[in-house]
């Protein structure tokens, strides 16, 4: 392939995640982006009634049952000449490890805000991470079909609370039952919407200029007058639009709409395709790697088993950072240094997959390999490139997982081994005493419910989770000696253990006992996450 067409392929990639506080409407918006992107013909809903379809991104049984997202989902499709890699992420704090990993793999994010609630705690946290990474942020003010806060106040809050400049691209005309449409401030036209049955189809719309008196006359004065005033205010007082500042993460373009009723979704998608962020050079431990480098490189940011009942296997998600990815290419195994073939690469659409031949920087490839790659692994044809991207979080919830009854031990072991590879739970072994069941640690309690559910439904085990009395864990520095540790007076409820790699850890019932230990034993260096890099 010649250099120009390779550069063109990179330039048409749009790889982004949808992020927010739980329930702001990420999955609903994702589904509508698929509908408007032509990737699905009929949109499902998060809590679907009989005869209605579920959403494409909440495909896990437990997600359908509870109406929340548990795991991030990748959706790839083509729209408007672009190849879109879209990731719907879970908002709940207990699943945040997955969401944070996704943020390492994308070039921009769409931040969804519930227009009735404004900026909520998880949104703020996720925003800070994007800010640190310099990721461009696009804002969607959602649920305008319900009584919303004043739009000027929402934009003001965005600027004050998050400390980012905001430029409204669209501006809402009314809210709640009187939400009539949005005005596109760049193209200077007004989009008036109509609802459709079950919101499953595209909403018909009428477009006209702001000075179309015939159209304006149809809008009741109590909505029209304040709206015209707001638009005037924005023009006089607001920011001027600066695309470079958007791509540098300094200004967030703001869109208003309603994922549920489809209003404003097309405008967001079209803007994104035209102006969204493209793959940029990526920082490796040896300096930045440009996407158009001739060396293939990428890294593993997610592993998930049993995604599709038809293929009970394990998928490794790789973000391609540079060079051309080709089916059956050979890279160095990051663990052993030996050559390993990347066979069976897949293009993913929620639970569905299709094999692919090539992929370009920006793309996310699903690999089905015999070799169990690990989260954080760099895959490359040039061993000098290494990405060290994946953030880690200390487990704060602990539980013993027991198998009810003596049977199904084999299923339990097989299931746990695979779920541990996904990296959302860790296992520990207590040093003293007899431990009759594996001790698990996770960022949040809800993760255990997911593990128990999956052990049962995907592996046929019969698990029972029993809370373990710890809330804090610390890793000792590498090289610490067991004989030095077992001599220590630990205090009540404090236990020593090893992690899955045999590294020594210490478990505490509360923060107070951590501080006490540090004061009593100042000679020991403690870490909140394992001091060993993920991929070695
Ligand atoms: N009225 C209204 N409800 C909406 C809109 N978008 C989403 N909802 C509802 O809000 C609830 C949560 O929507 P989801 O799309 O699951 O939210 P989410 O952000 O994906 O939630 P998590 O993935 O669990 O963090 C569902 O009941 C949706 O039907 C909207 O535009 N208007
Ligand atoms: Mg969701």
C-alpha cells in the first residue's frame, strides 16, 4: 500500500468512548448513533418491554436483566466515509477499571450529561482523567425531552465545575414536552423534530434558517422569545469557535438532545465524522511513535471471555497505534520474546464478530489466540517500542468464593482462571492458617456479583460469595523476605498473603490499621498497587 492511501486510512479513523455518571444515557445514545450511522435498522432500548429489542451494546445477560452496563463494548462501523470504533463504557464506580482502560485506547470521548441533573460525581472524575491525558472531549447534554436545567446554566456549570471552555454547537429550543428541536450555530439552521413510535426509527426532521418567519410563527412565543435572546447572548458573549483548541482538549463542543427520542443525535454524529479527533502519535517508553510509522505496534487494553455463546473463547482487544496490522503477522511474544502469530483477528460489533484481513492505526482488533496475552502487553514488529499505558487501581472489596457442595470444582477452577485473566478481579492466598476458598479482590462489591453470575452461567459452577473482612491492601516492595514478614506483630484482623505472582501483600480491615502498621514498622515500603509492571 502506498504512503498516501495509508495516511488516508489513518485520517478516516474515529476512535472514541462514551463516558459519564451511571444512567446519564450512554448506552441509549450509543444505540442511536448506530441507528443514525446505518449500522442497525431498528434501535432497541435499555429496559426493553416485550416485543422490543435490547440494545446492541448491553449484550450481557446480566446487563439486560439489570438495565445497567457492566462491561465496555466495542462497536465498529463505517459512516460518512469514516471507520468508527465506538466504545460504550459502564458508568458505575465498581466497573471503573474497565472504563479507565478504555480511555487509554481512544482518541476522543463523548461525555454525556443528564440535562436535569447537571455534572455528577463520576462524570467529573472521568473528565479529570481525560484532561490529564489531553483527550478531546465532546459534550452531549442528554434527556432534553424531560424538564431540564436552563441551558445557559448547564454550559456555565460545565465551564465552572470542570474548568474547560465550552462552545455550544447546537442550542435547544424548549425542553421537556416542549422540546421542539435544536439550532445548529455553525451551519445556522434550525432542526425541528418529530417523535416516532417507540423511538426505534430515525426521527423525521425539518430544517430551516433562523429567519424563516413561517417556521418561527409555529413556535409558541414563550419558547421562541427566550430562545432568540439566548442565541443572541451566546453570539455576543460566547467563545468563538476554534477547532484546533477542541482537538487540543481546551474547548469542548456542546450538543443538546435526547438519545431516547433521537433528537440531536444525527448532528453529533455528523460533526464527529467531520471534525472528530484522528489517531495521533502515541507515547512509548522510548518516545512518541507516529501512527504512520512502518512498524506495527499496539497494546492490549481488555480481555473478555465467552462474549458470544457460539464462540466460547477468549478475546483480546488490541488498540492499533502504528503501522499496518495484517492477519497472520508475527510479533514478539512480550513474555517469552519468541515469535507469535496473530491469527484469527476479528472486527467487533457488540457481541458479533467478523474476521478481518487488515487494520489501521486507530482500529481496535479482537484477537483469538492460543497465546494468552495479558492486559498491558505491547504487540509490535519492533521490539524497541513499548507502551506503558494501563492504569491500575487498588482493590477495595474482598470476598472468598466458595463452591456450594463438592461437585463442580473443575468448572469453578476453569472459570476463575479465565475471569482472572480479564483483570477485573485478583486472587490472593493467605499465608497463615488454612484457606479453604480463593480470596478475591476487586475495585467494588458489584464486581463479585458479576463474577458469581458468570461462574454460574458461563462455566456451570455453583459459587457462593462470602465477604472477607478487609478493605485495604498494600504490596511489599519486591525482594522482601517471608521470614522477616512472619516475625512481625500485625495487629488484629491484619493478614499476610501472596498475589497471583507470589508477591507478598498485606490485608487490613480499615485505613486506621494501615496507618498503625506504617507507624510501627517504618522499615517496610508499601505500595497501593503491585509494583510489578502489568506485562512482565
Ligand atoms: N427521558 C429520557 N430518558 C433517557 C434518555 N436517554 C436514556 N434514558 C433513560 O435513562 C436510563 C439509563 O440509560 P442508559 O442508556 O442505560 O444509561 P447509561 O449511561 O448507559 O448507564 P450505565 O451504563 O449503567 O452507566 C434508561 O432508563 C434510559 O431509557 C433520554 O434522552 N431521555
Ligand atoms: Mg450503559
